[in-house]
C-alpha cells in the first residue's frame, strides 16, 4: 500500500496530498508505535539512556560518514582517532577504513529488517528507530522515537520525537547536535543516485550496487527505497539553520558531492 501511495503522490498538489494522507500516516508512522511503547518498556529505557549523551562531546568536532561511492576516494585513515558516525551498512567499509565508527545510526526499516544480525553484532553505541524493535532484541540498542511525517523540524531533544528528514544523515546531525558537537564534517554524502524512480518507492536490486561505496551494499535481491533528494535538502537546510543559530557549523568534505546546502571544504585542509 505504501508504494502505491508514493506512486500517485507526484500527481497531487503538496498541501492536498498532505491533508489526504495524514490519517493513514498518523496511524502507520506514529500511533501504532506509541501504543506499542505503552507495554514495551524499551523505548522508555532508551530515552533514559539517551539523556546521558546530552553534551557528551561539547565543543568538539565529529565526522558523519555517508555511504556514497565517493567514500572509496576519501582517505579515512586520518579519522582513526576522531569521533565518527556511521549509518546503515557502513560496517562493510570497516576493513578498508581500518577502524569502526564511534557511533552507529539506522532508521530505515528495510535496512534494519534485512541487516538485523549485522547490526546486533556491532559493538559501538547504536541508535535505531523504534520501528526496528521487532528485528532487534539486543538490550544495548538505544531506540529513538523517529518518524518521517508530521512537522518538519530539527529535533534538539533526542529523548522525544525525532524527525527523520528522509535521510539517516539528518538523524545523525540531530544526534551530533544533541551531543554538543560544535563542528560536523560530512563525508561520502554524494547526494546523487544512478537508480531513478519515484521517491520512497521500494525496489529490489537486480545486480551490483552503483549508488554506494560497495557493489554489495544493496546487492542483488536487496530491497531498498529510492531516495527523496528534495525532502532531504529541506531537512539539511533545517540542520544548517539550527547549527548556525547556536554558533555551530556543518561542513561538507564529500569528494565531488552534489549537495549544495553546506559550505564545501577539503578533508586534508582540516588537518
């Protein structure tokens, strides 16, 4: 049903579409998960654990690693001793990097469902959407109350509702803000995809992945959702403005990236 909804979405004015589909998304994306939290205490305990991360890295710099092909052209060895955020299947790149990321983030249920065993084996703090609870029974996972409909806001209190912004990188930016980082550097956020189609529609990979750093990232048979680059850009602008209002900044050191929301820098110049 969700794919059918996304396929007809381009044919409706944005406001009319929002009004028409709001009841469905309210139930699918919020109400049923809030109801589950009433009897499953993991979300409440996660919020309590999340509070311990507030301002943990006050005034520091961190790096958020996207999963674009440009990551193969980025010298990540410089970041061995830095604080890093990885997302989705970034762990496939750990051997090439020579180290794991400091933190891990996942909010896409298709990724969580198909990679649950991999995610549960990771040793760093892991921040995962509450929607993924059915596939992750590991008590060390910190669940976030995320959604991708409703008010488009930059969430500054990660113990409450967290807007996803149509990209896990946005959630990583919210986490970095919550932890107090003064400067965030993006790497591997190419913001460009060879695979085309309606945003958010689920597709099944038929061969090697050309849109990420590894051909096996979303390899043959993997189900994934096509990106919504327009919605992502709106979210990135929210993040930029929130950081700037607080005297912080987000820099983009992606090699050849197509995102134009943040100031561009070269990774080597930061050292």
